[in-house]
C-alpha cells in the first residue's frame, strides 16, 4: 500500500503563488508515475499534470500550462507542484496521485487551495 500526504495549500490572493508537496511512503517512489489532480466544489476531479518514470516525460493540462510546474525528488520521495499567477478559478482541493505498473492507483487526502479576488 502506497501512502501519500499532501501539504502546502492555503489561502492566497489572485496573482499569488503556492508550492504544494506530496510525500510518498510504503513503496518505491521512483517506480511510480506521479501526478496532480484537483476537484473544485460540485465539479469532477480533473488531472492537471503528470511526470512519468520512464524518459522523464511531463504532460500538462491546458489549465495548468504556463502557470504550474511539476517536479519530483526521488531521493526524498516527494512530488511538488509550483503554482504561479493563481486565479479564483484555481480554488479546489488538490490531490496527489501515484500509479503503478500493476494498475494500482493511490490518492492522498488532498490539500485545500483557496484563491481570493
């Protein structure tokens, strides 16, 4: 069982920045495809970005391109999401995700990001 714990959320004014962190335990971090998702109130959970174990590939959703940056530190078992130029529509619960080669999928508890006007 992979355990994930997000942190770094909070309240920020529009145009501000936040850096989210996700610490993984219970598995081999470097073997997992890691990503960030978010879920706004009364909306479906949507993918933002993922970084892959093979080739160092990174894919961003349109909503994240140009403002958000994903990174990972395998030595620290930690995934990051740097969020700049935040907008009120970015308000959501942000989730860390780990996907394994055996089709297992793991989620953290989420961290709340609130962007005020």
